[in-house]
C-alpha cells in the first residue's frame, strides 16, 4: 500500500498524524474484504485553500472539512486483477479538524482519523446522498475507527 502525505498547511504538528494513515487504510481494506492493494494521497490544507478547491471543483464557495477526488468512479472501482490501484486524493482541512474536534468533544486524532476514513470510503465509491447510503457509510466508518480512534 502506497500512501503519499503532503502537509501544505504550514503547521508541522500535522506530520505526526501521518502514522495513522496506514492503520486506517489497512482497517478499511480488512473491513471491506478487499484483495487489491491500493494507493492514495492525503493533502493537509487550511480553510482558504480548501475553500478555493471547493469553489473551483464543486462550485461551492465555502470551506469544508474533507474533499476526495477519485481517480475512478462507478461500481467496479476495485479490479482484483490489478496489483495496485491508485484511488485518488483526499484533502483534509486542518482548521476544520480543530473546530469539529472541539464541537464534538473528542480528540484531534479522532477527528483526523474520521475524516481520513470518510474520504477513503468516498474514493472507494461510497457516498451519503440518501439515508440508506449515509447509514451504511457511518456504520463502516465506525467499524474502521473502533480500534484506532474511538469516540
């Protein structure tokens, strides 16, 4: 599994969070029973940068907590015949991580790990556009995070 971590937030403390990426990715792979190895990138940004990304690519002019850009879409993202699949990029807003951790009363680690799991599930084709999809995605996120960053 190849995970690229880019810290564009200019805050050195976030580099310590890189160590959680492999745990989360392995737990997602195990939970979803995936056989194919996959690769993805995580890019740490701030409110201003993610707002610009959100405006440019989603036509939404406000910051958000996480944005995922999948390399492939559709139902059959995982091809078990490929040795490794590049899934895409996950942009994490460090300002939102801090705000949401405080709002929800949990640690920065929990919020960071939640957003990575959420973004990774999006890269793998999961969404939350209706109540059924949202329930399935929340359930998967909680299973992934249970041993890594519980509430």
